[in-house]
C-alpha cells in the first residue's frame, strides 16, 4: 500500500467515474485498474475538523465560555446532536449549542432535559440550535428514521442490535413485543434473514416510524402490529421472542405464549448490581416452569451500567416444552 489517498478531501462521483483524491502520483501503472490520473481537479474538503475536541475548546474559549460550562460528551443521532448542558452553562446554552453544531457538522442541536420517560420511553428534549428533529440514523447498514424529540434512540445499545441479528438463524419466526421504531426488528429482518418478524408497538408515533422504516430498508419480512403486545402479539408462532423493554418481567407470560414449542427468549431488565445475575435467572426459570417449559441454556450479560448500583442486564434463554404427565 502506498497510502496515497488524501483524507482531507472528499471522494466524489462524476458520471460513471469516481474521483479519488491522492497526495502524490502513484508509482505503479494505473491502466490495469481502468484508472487514470487527472490533475488540478477541485475536490471538496471533508466536512468537520480533524480534532473536534480541540476546535470546541478553542471556539468556547474565544466566546468566553469556560469549558466546564459546556458538555464533555454528546450523542449523534442522524444529523441531530443531543447534549446535556451543565447548570453553569444554562444561561449560554444556545451559544454553546451553536458552537457544537457548527464544529461537529450537525443540522440541529437538542438539549436532553430529563432523560427518557414512561412505558413508551419518550424523551424530554428542547431544540437549542438549528431546525427540525426528524432524522435518519444509519447504523450497521440499517436506516432508522425517527423524531429525536418524540422517540428514544439509545446509541449505547448498538452491540445488542447488531449481535442479535447474527444470533437469530435464517428462516426463524420472531415476535418482538416492544418493537419501537425497529431497534431489534429491523436488524433481524434485514441482516438476520428471519422468515417473518412480527413487531408489536404501542406508541402510534413510534409505530409510524416502524412502518416507514420497513419501507426505507425495503424489508418484506417485517410485519408491524399496532397495539399493546399483551393483546396483539401472535400466539404459538415464534422461534424467537424479543423483549427490549425494562418492564419485560411483566410480559414473560406473553412471551411464553408467543412461542411454538421450543424457542429462545431475549430478555432485558434493570437489576440491582449485587443481585445480578441470580435474581434474573431465578425469575426466568420460574416463568418457564409456570408455562411447562424447561430452561435448556441461559446466557446472561450486563449491557451497561444504568444508574449507581443498577445495571441494564440481558439474558438469552433457550426453552423446550416439558412432557406433561
Ligand atoms: C424502550 S423502547 C426499545 C428500546 C430499544 N431496546 C433500544 O435498544 O434502544 C420500547 C418500546 O416498547 C413500546 N412499548 C411499551 N409497552 C408496550 C406494550 N405493552 N406493547 C407494545 N409496545 C410497548 C414503547 O412504546 C417503546 O417504543
């Protein structure tokens, strides 16, 4: 490799050709690659600085804003930036947002005011800079359209989303009891090649995006169902049941009813750290027994630390039907 690509400039398409910026003339013959060198081509600069943190510090300091008054981290969902502003920075929150938005190349900057709320997991944000909170977030080749002000998206759960698609075997029937905008349903349907994924979603706003996202990702095997999964989830059909909600423990009966004979349940909960994983394992084993199922295998993991002393934990439980006497 000659490391010739100039990473400060953008690669662009021109008709059927692709213009790749280089820092010097290649020493090898380009003809076998059906390529040629063109000189003095004006290619656009890549957007965004190479060291955004340094640029943020410099811009904040030029505006007379101490860096402790500004966020140290941010979350990027599509082209919307989500920040938390320390209380000292509140009076100049809009100016801070403008600096973050321009340096980090966002369209809109919103302030996360108080986290995610209620069973429908609704965010509480206000726009500080820019226009529009509807965006398309691309992750692992999947496109998630959503409104950052109305629907949650936890970028920290990316490992979960990608991992699950790889574990569900091709041809499986999947019931997602809390589909949201398709956090798990979409990767399973698109990358995992499940035969059918039933995605149940209670919140009409999330449901609208779930439907839009099936279209956006051209999936034909994801069937969105609007309503409370307790009432609308199909029964006796699933090889896999996905429960991506912290209230999942209240819906274990729905999950077992959705299975057809043996199957796998992916379960999430919030758990006091010192009780992990024993309490979760006991809960799942008891629910299985109550539905005449045996637990064949159970894999537990901590997804992330949620609050002091509380972990977001997950389990993958494989069950088979007991022979009733
Ligand atoms: C927390 S979100 C999923 C988050 C996701 N696991 C992630 O990685 O970011 C859970 C979704 O379940 C929906 N929901 C809550 N209760 C429900 C129910 N009883 N039936 C169907 N959907 C429900 C909420 O509206 C929300 O969209």
